């Protein structure tokens, strides 16, 4: 199932996506007779989705997706956890070895952004970069979970662009500030539940900038695989329902390239992960004074 958070005018809702059609929360309630909650996190993680998911074969999908604006699928996660250097090809292009344990950065939830929105960057940033990543949505709270059970904690997947200000990153000698600007975590376009993806560890992933292919890899190039990521992070911190874990980026970013072409005002960023859809954003530099 593909589950999207939606805006129609000033009214926020959510629904299921099939092709270019939408079955909204109100349609789902009408068909099933189940008064599902208004908040999408309550619906996904407090048992409501499980209650109605087997009653959905006859959903009419009456609305066209063009009638809605797609929002970031999870509105207020407690944590956005991003991995660094977790792809063998990316680590190699940086002259590094992928780390045995997750090297993590926490992004604030105020960085969340949606598809078809601007990535807004203050004009004092001079080296703006992109990172396509497979993001996991945690579906149940867990602590010290084993590798064998870790996959059961993942509810679904989406695309996340771990936007990074490299000049800030190098100046600070750590990653947090350069990755934490408002709008620097575009994600979506929706959550695709785990049952729809046959093998999340073998998905094609591509980034295009103004139509030029920059990243062309696969989630098979992850060094620490998904169950290990969840297990190892849970030994550090409690993972909570709705948390986002972004699993690292493959080769092709501009970081440390001798002739790097960083993002500029008006650039179009298109990201695709097989089976998960497309994430489209425009770069907008603004005066910071």
C-alpha cells in the first residue's frame, strides 16, 4: 500500500495511492465503517491500519492525485536519523572504508520537506549538495532488538534527500549544522509499506540534476544492511513509532570532487528509487539578512 499525507486547499488529510488516483480518509471510513483517526501517525501506528487493511479491495479511488498537494508523509517524527558513508561506492569515492557501525547524524524535524516544494537555502551557503537515500519508517517502538527481529520493526519505505551544505560541514568539522537547515530533508512522495517491496536491499536509485544523471546505484551497495542498521541503532537509542532512519547515499555526490558542480538557484532535483516513486524539488537561494 502507498500511503500519502495530503493537502486539499487548507484541509489536511491522508489516503491511499493507486497510480494517479487517491482514496481519501473519508472514503476509507465510508467503505469500511471504521472511524479512522484524523492524525496519520495515529492511523498508521496505533492499530487502525491493521484493522482495515484487509477491507480495502473495493476502494473506489475517486479522486485524482492532481487535486492534492503531497506533504511529507510523517508530520512530526521524534527522530530523523541519517547514516554517513554507508554505501561501499560512496565510501570508495571519498577514499574511505565504510564503517562497521552506523555513523549517524540527527536531523531536526523542522528540516522536513515534501516533493514538488522548494529546498530553501540561505545565500551564505556556497556548496549545496544532494544525497539520495532510502528511508525506513519505524512501525513499532523497540530497544536492543536483534537482527533477526529488526525487519519486523520497519513499517515502510520512502525516498529522502539528505541535503547538505558542504562548506558549513567542512567549517564545523562535523555534520549537524550543515544538514539541519529548514527544508533540507525532502522526503516522500508517500510511504510504501514493506509488503509491496520484494527486496528493499536491491532497488535501483537515481538522482538527476536538471535532467543530468548524477547518481546511479542500488541499495545493494549498502555496507550495513537494513536489519543490522535497525538493530545497531536500537542498542544506542530507543526507536519509536514514526521515527525515520535514512540509510546513507551512494556514489555521485559533489563532496570532495575536484571539479564539483554544486547546486545553484533554480536547479531541478529529481530522485527515484525503484518501486517508491519520484521526489522532485527546486533549489531556491534566499537572502539571509
